[in-house]
């Protein structure tokens, strides 16, 4: 009995999943198996070979997937984001770490079945970094992949450990066994900055003030930012994030010198976001009411990322600068979305 060949996307209904499915579906030869706790919307679902409502912690469900589908690549996007994770750290660990372990195991098993390496694309995050104080953050400038890896959030700890797990599965899995894995897992991770989509609003992240501010401004709703005006972390428009995922997937293995790559586009302060949002949507009503604790998390994240490794190894370059993000992507699409 032949199984259907697919690309598995977990967290398919989330912000990145949505964008990714639309782009992958435009490519030939990628049948998509979408998995999420909640069903994906119908427009997205129509682009998938199959959509499954289920939990990545449900071993039986994963086993069923293995019996029905031949999985050649996995985009493991499901996660509990940084703010939400602080309310239920142990649950976050389960979802973010054990969920990832389940998927890595599934990837190895799949590779044994069909005799090919399974590509495993993993979105990591700026949350893996932890700067001890603002003076260090200011002095650090654009942080490279190997520095300041002392995260203070459960989510950051989870992502950093999962990068290590991925590297372990790709290079050292069962290293004492008589016979090594013939094919195994080709693990590739991107450390994303805050992401901004014109079509969806994030939930449970700490970089959410950027997108929340813009979407509120477009709807003429008052918005009180939970970070200070001068709070600065890197951001990127969703189309560039999707391009980065696809670019890393397509990169020839021999060009890759690492399993983990920073990617970034720009680093506006929250105040600059507010100015741009107000310029685009004059009815915006944005104020700043910092929540010391969430601000504290943002203060530990770098103000900028050094993405030279991604540029050098696989030619990454963000296409959307800050102005272009607003002028060509956010404003027209958000206006359409809210009918303003
Ligand atoms: N944007 C995410 C968050 O804020 C970080 O990866 O949690």
C-alpha cells in the first residue's frame, strides 16, 4: 500500500504557518499535511492535501500520521510563545520541547521508511539571547549566533535547547550504535526577530506590541503599548520570514556551515513604530504604558541581529526594509483587511 508523500507543517494555523502554506502551495510537488490544535481556515485548508486537528504531544496521532503519509520535510512551527509561556512554564516546556522531540523522532523514523533524509525546518527566535542589562544591550549592537546565549524566558530556554536537540539528531543521534542512521534528519533552524504580518495578529508573544499597534491604528482603536517608546528589538515582515524559511530549505547542504542562522530586517524602536502607524492611519491613538515585566523581557533581547552567516551561506537578504514594509506590504493589505 503506498502512502501519500507530503510536507508536514505543525502549527499550520499560526501566523507563519498561514503564510508558508500559501507560498508552498504555489510550488510544484509539495503536498501539504497541515496539523494544528485548531483547524486551519478554509482558504488555507484548500491549499493542503490534508488538514488534521490534533496535538503534537499525542503519540498515537503521530503514529497514525506515519502509517498514512510519507513525510519528506517538516516545518515544525507549533509553539507556545514567550509571554504565554511565562504563565504556564511547564506546559510550555511540554509543547515546545517534548513536542519538538516527538517530531524529531518522527523524522528519523520516516527517513528509515523511505530511505531519504528528512528536512526539518525549525523557527527559533531572538528569545534565545539574554542580555543582562541595558548597558550591555547597547554595547552589544548586532549580536551574532554564538554570543549572549543566556535566555531568561522559558520560551527562550526551550528554543535554545531545541536547536541543540536538532543538531544532536542531525549529527550525533545514537552515536554509539553499531550502525549509524543511514539517512537521518537534516535539521535547519532560523532565529527570527519579531515578525509582522498584514493578515494576522500574533498571540502570546512579547514582540506583539509592534503588530498590535499597527493593527489597532488601522481600526482606529486606542492602543497602549506595553513597552517604552525607546524599546528596540529587530523585526521583519512576514513575506521575508517565509522567504527565509524557503531559502534555507532550498540551500544546498554543502553550503551550510551551521544548523542555526540569524535573520533580520530592521530594528525600529516602539516609538518609531508608533510614528509610522500614525502617519499611515491618522486616527491612531497610541500611548505608552510600559508593563515593567514584559519590558524586562524585551530588554534582554538584542537590539539587532548579525545575519552575516545566513547571507554568506545561502544568500539571505531581507527584501522589505522598514519603509517598504509599511508602504507596500502593511498599509495596503491592512487597509483592505479592515476596509479603511
Ligand atoms: N515573537 C516571539 C515572541 O515574542 C519571539 O520569537 O514570543
